[in-house]
C-alpha cells in the first residue's frame, strides 16, 4: 500500500509544476487539471497491475483506454476562432501528463521525470520564443 501511495504522490508532484505554470498563464487547464490527470492515470495503471499482474497483456488495453480518454479531455482545450486555433499545446500537455502518470504507475520513474521536465521546459522556454516571434500574443 505504501508503494501505491508513493507512486500516486510522485505522479501528482511531477504534474504540479506544469499545472502551476499553466495556471499562472491563465490557460484553460491548470493547477487542478494536470495533477488530477497524472494521478488518475497512475491510479488506473496501478489498478491494472494489481488486477492483471506485472506482465499482463491487458495492460495494453488499459493504455489504449488512457490514450483515448486523455485525448478526449485534451481535445476540449482546443478552440477554433476564425482562422486561429488555440489550445493545442494545452491539449498535448494534458495528454503527456497522462503518460507521466502511467509511467509512474508502471514504475518507470526515469521516463516520467524526463517527460515532466521536458514538458515543463518546452512550455516555459518555448512560450517566450513563440511570443518573441510574434506567433503567440502575450496573455493578459
């Protein structure tokens, strides 16, 4: 049980800085969404491992469901107005957060940490680059 609690807290903790950064930028998904997605994805994988064992082929079906479900949630962040589409980075971030949680659930902490760090850096650093290019107006 303590191992499961540790995994859920690690998934939550890895997603928290990303959610905080998104919240600070007043984007549609933020401080609550990202940790919830990571924790839920981790929890779903932990349940699958507990039910089917550590090497079950049923894990593929669980991951398929996660990919679809998280994609659906992320799709809600995409907005089209006229010739502009906004929210694709948020949608991709939500989906990646699900992968971070799933990786923690499977005990693949190295993958989870690298994904979380790369996602945070991509959102933080490249947001400034995109604004500098004039492709992304600053947020109010």
